[in-house]
C-alpha cells in the first residue's frame, strides 16, 4: 500500500494488533542454564520429570499415627526430621513425632497437630475430633509427564522455582531480540548539554531504553538524528540492518519535516499501517522487510510510551511466538472525568488510590511527562464515550 493511501486509512487498535501478530515471525531459540533463564521466554513446553512432593509429606509439626487408633493413647517411637526416611512400618497404637516436610512413615495415614495433643512421659493422647489427614500425598502437586509451564511463558522467579523443584537444569528459550532506538528531531539534544533557544532534551531515547531494560532487553540507543532527509535515511538504514526491531520516535506525522514514512518506503520496507484510532498515538507506523521491523512512534513522550506499551509489546511478544495481552482490572471512578472528543480509543494516565478507585490526574496532553511519571495505571476510554461519572465501572491497566 502506498503512503498516500495509508495517510487516509485509519484503522482500529484491534486491527493494528492483528496486523502485527500476523506479520512478525518468531525468533530462533537456544538452550540455556536455568540460572540464566529469569526474564526469558520458553520456546517449548516443559513437563515434570518427578513427583512433587516426591513422597507422602507431613504438612505440619505433629505426630504421625494410624487413624484407626485414634484417639489413642499412642506410644512415641522416635522423631522424624525433614530429610529423614524411616524404613520400619508403623505398628498399632504407636506414633512418630514428625516435623513439617518430613516423609510420613509406612503405615501412618494421619498427622495429629501438636496443639491437639496431651503429652505424658512417652505417650500422647489426641484431644480433638479428627478432621483431615494433614498429609500431602506423593504427586499431589505434580506427577511425571504433567505440564509444568507452557511455551510462550516469560519466566519469573516463581516459574524458576517450579522448574528447579522438578530437577530441571536447562530450558529452551527464544533468543532475545536486537532492538535499536533513534530519536528524530532537530530540536532535540542530549541531557548534559546547555539548551539553546527552541531546543528540548531527548527523553524518548532514554525512556525506551529503560523500558526495554525492564523487559530484559539491552537495546542500542543511537541517540538523536536531526530532520535532514539524507542524514536521517543513512542512520535509519544502518540501524535497521543491525537490529530485529528499530524503534523510531518523531517524524511520523504529516508535517513538512516528517520524513520517516517516505524514508521507510525508499529503503524498501512495506508499511502495514500509519494511523490508528488511538489517543495518544494516532500517527504510529509499522513496517517490515525480510523479517526485520520498524515501529515509528509519535515524538511526544506520553504518546511514545503508551504506543510502545501497545504496538511495541505486540511485536516483542510475537518474537516469542506469543500474543501480548495487557493486564486489565475492573475498578470504579473516584471522580468525574470528561473528554471533548470520543472518536478514538484512549489510554489516559490515572492513579489507583488506596481504596482501589481511579483518580484522574492533571494532564495537559501527550507531552506532559510529569503526569505519566506519577500515574500508576492507564484508564481505558472506549470510542463513543465522553463522560465518566464518579462510581462508574471502568477498566484500567496498572503499570
């Protein structure tokens, strides 16, 4: 599709997501040690190789006995600590003092809580009505062959623990993508240099690199490229060749110096969309060539962040052969909220207060970085909605 046609085609957020997920191909995979797998995404299903727990395990400190012998009294034979296995079968009217996590001896089918017993010399008596066994049976959590974690799952500490508990030392994960960042605009300079008239500091490059680092990706920040066609083209071409994904900020709208769409086409990429029905971030460009991709984001910092959290996350997830789904929770408006136009889906910076309700922030548009810096969620406002009243049920996306 040519740029002239694209300029007149406004697509929905859902349509844009479908395009991204259909175009982006998964990266290759590698097998790595579990100790290095935190934050990586599984490329294949992982199955349990052991029983968890691997034996009938005491769920608490108490006395292991036979239910048929209750309420006792019982003769205490010995103490079983965690890691100690008793080979002898438990005899009638006998019991073992047992610690949490210890193997339950053969013949025992009940663990009596210490608090529910009366001790006398080497005997105990059960003092309360029996309600449950207090034993975690062998394989109660998992058995060999059970699915541990699905392919496409980003590994966190809890999943690492689960894998380790099954004795797994290596996992197959998708390669980390190479991501480059270029901030476009002759008005931009890097922090640390004195501002001249008409100049502003480049925040987008630092914002995106930090966000990618949070996602376990060490992106290359190529800095600022001025609004000079030939210079910008050369910088984009070089960075595009070196990365799986190149993220550009600025230069994607319809101004006299918005060169990015034309340069992308001249470099032989196919532009799949350039306008989405979203606020902020209407002018967002997605293009590809030879399994490499460019995401062109608006220059205003809030637009950059929000559309990266939309389109950028879709691309990164597709690299891992999975579909990104933003965390959405139901909440209630703590105040009234009004917007003038309702023709685009909007993500608005808000705070979820201590009562779990949504408070609007003083927000002056997509260049207002202070608002996004104190927000802890984005409020979803559907197309066609102008007014939100105090007490209305809404969806928000914590971040």
